[in-house]
C-alpha cells in the first residue's frame, strides 16, 4: 500500500519459518496443513536459494507438495496467533501461468515454483 501498488493483495505459495529442531521438510508439511488445510502425500524438493543475498540473509527451501485437492472446500485461515490473513486460491496451472505472464503474480517464490513446475510437470504426473 505504501508503494501505491494497484493490487496490494499478493498471491504467494505456502511459506513459513523453520522452527528450532525442525527440518525444512517438516516445516513445509506443517505450514501446508496450517495455511492451506492440506495434507501433503509426497513432498518434492524444488530448489534452495537466497532471494536477494545483497539485501537479506534469508535462505529459502522450495518444495512442491503433491496432495488431493478434489474434495477440499474453499479455505480461509491461517493461525490467529500469527495474525495470518489467508485465502486459498486453487487454479489450473495454465491460469497460474497467465497470472505470472500478466504480472498479477509478483512474488519471487511463487514465480520460481511455477517456472520449476513448468519444467517438471511430466515427472510429477508420473509419480501419481
């Protein structure tokens, strides 16, 4: 809002901090349940990276989670204790890529995951 962004609501992937004595994989599974209400049946590594090493020491572990969304109801939530204001937006891959192309998806981690998914969709589909 400070930048006068015409769309201050961001589309972004499930994300969170790795807690003490927790692996990045455990954090990804926990955050998927907390933020999206889904149970991941298979977690696939999708890269690790510094988002901007000149500006931050953050380090991202990226994963794609395979899960069944067919029976999922619309979900809004997150943890109240973390002041999360989350709305789940399920969409087709093509719809997501169209939003990336239009600039409506403007968060680096989600763009990274979409482009990674574009390269690996066939392999993931073969996993079932």
